[in-house]
C-alpha cells in the first residue's frame, strides 16, 4: 500500500521554525570550511596589525638613517632596510593602514 503523507503537518512545522538570515547562513558555511577559517584569521591579524601599528612597530617607519641603507634581513630588521635606511617591517605594518 502507498504511504500517506500529511502535507499540512509539514507546512505547519516550517511556519514554526524561524527563518535564517543571509548572514547566519554565511557564517555557518564559513565555520564549516577550514580554509575559510584560516583566511579569516590571516585577515583578522592584518587588520589588528594595521589598527595597532603605533604600538607594535619596532622602529619609526619614517626615520631616515643613511648609514644603514639597503641592509639585508637580520635578527634586528626582519625584512631589512630600504634605500633610505628605513625599517622594512615597520613600513609594511604602517602600509597596511592604507
């Protein structure tokens, strides 16, 4: 025999559940994807570095030091110095603000 399904009961159940918003569905999909979580984490770190650039930069990004120009990366300067002797990592962090 064929099974009888009462569609009126299913329709009433859908009306009782509250509809999910677009943002809730997007957040749910992002939290299920490990690559999306990694990408969001990297983006969050960059945003926080840009916001707190004054507190976390080791050197003044605008200070010119002609005696130490074009130095390669070292323990003191992670990505080296540019042609005017300015610290590269400090300039990179400040550049994230733009």
